C-alpha cells in the first residue's frame, strides 16, 4: 500500500516565552491562600469534584483551573533558616574540618552577600507567578546534552487486565482513546483538580502536557505549543504517520475500533519497507543529538517555508502526542525499562535496527511493544512526574471502566461528560478532519543522511554506557511499613542508604524531590535524606548491636526524614532558595559585566556561570538534581566549574557560599531517587545523574515495592540485590523486637487484614463442631503446640502476627542462601550461632517422642504473608 504525502494547514507551535511565568492579576494578589483555593473548588458539586464516585455526572466546566487564582504563591524562605538547613544537610557528608570551613563561608555569606541577594530576589519576584520558575525553565531549556537518558523519565504501565487487549494494536488503540478523553477533559476544564487532604493543587502543568514540543535553537531550547492540536503522530519502524483524532470542539471523532483499524494499516504499511532500509530514514534519532547540533539540523529541515520537510516537521511538533509502535517484545523487567527510557540498540549488518530509532524525545510519547506492554516517556521541562502520573493513572483507569461498560452499560465513567458517539454524528458536524492515516515522506538530503548516521552511533554509545536493573519486592509493602509505625517513603529511603553503606562503607549525597504544587506554579523542593540520624542508623545497623538498638535508630532516622519531607512540601527547604539566589547573582553579574568578575577573581567563565551557559549547575529537577557534565579528563563533574580565589574582596567576587567546596558536594548527587507511582504502574525510572551514581525510581504499593535502578555500569544488580537483602533482614529485626517486647498478636496488624482472627482468639473455646480437625499452626517445631483436636486454646492457635525466629531461622536462611543474598554479610553470625546452640540444648524426653511425631513435616507459617 502506498501513501502520498498530504499536508493540511497546521498551526505552528508558538514559543510559550513569557507565558511560562505569566504575571497573575494584581487584583488576586490579596486573595491568594490555601483556604481561598479550597473554597473555590468547594463551590462545585460533589459530582463535578469526583465524577467517578457520583456514577451520574453533572458536568460543570471550569473546575480544573477554578483554584488557580486563589492558590498561594511560592514563599521565599528566610535567609537564616535556609543557611542553617544547608549546613545541616552538609554536615553528615563532610569531615569536621570541611564542615568548619563551610560554616565559615556560610557565615561570611550571611554577613556580606546574602542579605543583598535576598533583597534582589524579593524585588525580582514581585509580580511574577513564582520566584524560581523562570530560573527553572532557563536551566532546563539551556541544557545542551541529549535529553535521552539525561532528562526524560519513563513510566512502565501494568498490563491491561483484559487479556484480549494485550496485543499491540488493541492495547495502543485503547490507550489512545483514553488519552484523548483525558485531553478533552483538560481542554473543557472538566478534569477535577488534584488535591492533597482536600486542598486543591496547582493544575497549570496540565495545560502544557499536550500539543507541546521542545524546540532547539542556537540560543537554547524553547517550549512550543499548538493549543488547537487535534492529530497524533504514529511511529512504526522509524517511519512517521499522522491522522486526526479530535474535532475543533475537542470531541473524539473516532471510536476505539476506528483507531485500531488505522493502527493496523500503519503497522502493515511500515512492514512493507525492509527494516534496514527504513532505518536510513528514521529521523527521530536526530532528537537524541546534542541540542545545538539538533538545532542546526532543524534549520536544514525547515529552511524553506512551505517545503515538504518544513510541513512534515511542523506536523510532528504540533501533534497532541507521539504513539510509538515497537516491533520487539522485551521479556525481562530491566529490558522493558530500558526500552521505555532509551529504546534498544541492535546493529545488524552495520545498520541500527533497535527501537532507539523509533522515538521522538522532544514530545510526550506513548510506547507500545508488540506484546502489548506499554509505557510513557515524557519531555520533562514543563511537567513533573506527579502530573504525568495523574495522566497515566486516569488513562489506565478509563481502559478498565470502558471494558466494564461494555458488560454493564450502567458502569460509572471517569469523565464528567463524554464525546458524542462518532458513529451516530452527522458527517458534516466533524468539520475539516482527516481520519485516514498519512505517511510523512521526508526529503533525505545528504546533510540529513550523514547526520542521522552519526546521531545513531552516538546514541548507541550512550545506551551501551548505561545499565538497568529492577526489583519487584513482593514480600511486603506500604501496609507492613505503616503497621510497624514507619512512613513508607522514609523506610525505603533508609534502605537505599543502608544498602549503599553495606557495599561501600560510606555515605554519599542523596536527592529526593518533594512536590510543592499546593502553591501557584509550584514544582518541587529537594529533600536531602542523608542526616546525622540516618548515618547513625546505617552504622548501627552494620555493627554488632542488639536488634532493639537497630530498630530504635531506624525509627529516629525515619522520623527525621518525615519531618524534613513535610517542611519541603511547604517550600521550606533550602535548595531551591539557594539556587534562586545563585541565579540572581548571575543576573547581576551579567548586567554589570561578566568580564570584570572574571578578571578580578580568576573565575573561568564556564565555571559557575549562569544556567544559560552551563545548565548542569542546576540542581532542581525532580529526577535530574544535578546533571553531570564531562570534564576535560573525561570524568564526570557535578557542575564543570573551576574556581579561582573566592574571596579577596574583589568587585563581583563569587559569594563565599557558592565558592566553597560544600556547594559542589551537595550538588554531586550519587543516589538520585524519586518516589512516584501507584498500582497502575509497574515501574518508573530515569538515568543516573552522575558517572559514579545511581538513578533510582521506586513505587511503594500496598504489598510490594518496585524499584528501577540505573547506573553507568556500577554493579547495579549487586546494589539492587543488597536492597532486597536489607528489606528481608529489617523485617526480621522488626518482628523479633516486637515479640521481645511482648506485643500482642493484634498489634501491628497490617491494613486490609481481616479482624476475624481476633474474634477467633476472643471467643470461648468450645463447640464440638468448630473444634474438629487438627489446627494448622506456624509455631516453632517441637514446641508441643498444634497437636490438634480439641485442646486448650493456647496449645494450637496461631495468628499471622506471631513469628518463629528461633528454630525456623534455618529455613529462612536457607531460602536466602539459595537466592545468593548471604554473601554481602547482611546477617549476624551471632544470631545463627544462637539458633544452632538452641537446637543442641533441646533435650527431648522419650515420653515426648510420640507427641513429637504429630509435628513431623514443615509447619506452614502465616507470618510472612
């Protein structure tokens, strides 16, 4: 089947420019508060606020952004508080001498430059939506390195629960229809706002999610958007196709069956071109290039306005999103994660045929493998993980509800209103639409052919430099952690630090983002999980200490982490504030003349220069706190800066805090972590932020923990296995200390566990029928319990909260040895020795042998489930 290139008139994506930091109406300045924002959404009906719960939807457009004009603005923290927290964050990462030097630099900063920069920041922020927003965008958009593996994160969706949809075309069609319903809800402002304990959150990012593209230029990138976009672009075997999916009213113009037919036609057409031949025109690879190189290549594509390449590029840029249909079927979790993050690299006969050529990284991408496995890769400048998570969750939920409605028409809908049935509409009502797929056929001029080849080899290098490992820890999750009195996020964060310390014997800088969307245009604040309490815990955990001492240290560390998280969620952290002060200083230098600063203190201008020239100095992203840059010797550096003398009182000398080595230390992230997900996701992750670090995305579910770790070949598998070993060991410690304290069987009961067992314990023992049969117990072998029959209650009952650490340790240690997790030394030899001695000291009397026969065989232990 042959298609000719057909071009409709499209709106060219326009740079958002100053709209990214749009000034809010002055009339609303005095009315911005959390209470006012909450009141603005409460005026809508419960049906509008939660369509799914109402079953019958009463549409009232406007709720999505109803609270925007009332949300409080991001507060500028107090300078003294920021400096104090900065020192606290650095203390566990420095030697006493280093920390003394940093404290001296901070005191000098508070005395000299700090107050002036604070005042300049306050003046700068007047009338702006956020004091940090423009600095944030500048840093992202002036990042010159490839966005793949450096900026773009990914989500791996769970498989569709309806087996019939778990093939490529049907799964992709289902996801597209659900995604378009989400687009419609946003455009009609019917999407209920995100809330946190009833408090509405900023919804600004949703207006930047669709029809948006990152467009490189000679002076940095721009975010372009076509707010009227109504088509999608489909990539198959590196070839580009497009068709319309919405009308001018943002209503869907195709059914799921129609979309599936289009996708089937596209897949069949893409297969007509041999894959080795198609790879020569897979222009999506160019979006993985260095941004300045990619900018020059875009100039080649668009130099003649109205040309075929100009129109093709415009169609891609202005699409609602990109749908990538891969021809591969990754089998393992690690392979799936790599495919969603950067694609696969496979070279045959000197030609790249991996899925890395089937991407366009400057836009939101939905990726579907041949077997129906699906994920999302997104351009990170304008949106955070929390926003895309809502999109992914609603899309996944809608696919389930649409299947339910095919069984029962009365099943609820996720949306306040739905599009008119396309199969019943008057054809004239659709307007100027093109539902037939069109293939984009680029004019491959010599410059593009050569550039594509070099871009592909550089991308293959980049992919080979990184590795990925996943952990699906199924033994316990959030319910167990909370039942033991821990914050799940803090609990998992301590696991990362303990596992790393167990492998390397040291603590390193760790980063975790906290969402600040309770504020107008809020993004994130940086949590610094390494604290004196966490360092004390990991050292206590690895030393020969009693279990209770280890658990107590863990509790203190988790409590500290939870307190910091709450502060950061209220925008009371130090990182964003200090970065804004740094950017204000840079702006001042730019205005006064950078040459004077450079000559006066010996600073190399690419050092801690403005984010426009060296964006890697930023440490702001939810997943990219400090993207690594390469130094001249090929090693990775957090900022690429080289400082001369930081003091001397020279004009425009760099402020002491930023000239101090502690500033480099806090921005060289070794463990870059992010907690983002829910049961709709299987995995979430991103690339490492430094050459000697790990990128760790994790999802804490009710009964499991999913982790995706990446690094530049730093024993990633071994580190993931160390985390798993820690999880198992700390559970044993918690169970052991709980029993030693004499905690009742019902204490620490996990959420979702039936209370019928409590009723069974409390009822009087009796009743001939209910006492029949041998009670299956999980107590220690040979303890005389569980002999069955109608014995007394204490002689055969067992609840899931009880554990048998003593004699049954051998079983669990055997299990762990079989799984190669003992080699790292996580388990105290002393406890194993105690277990062996306990077995030797058991002197069984002959009269007890008959009773003991009743205990032959392994007793089932409910405790671990």
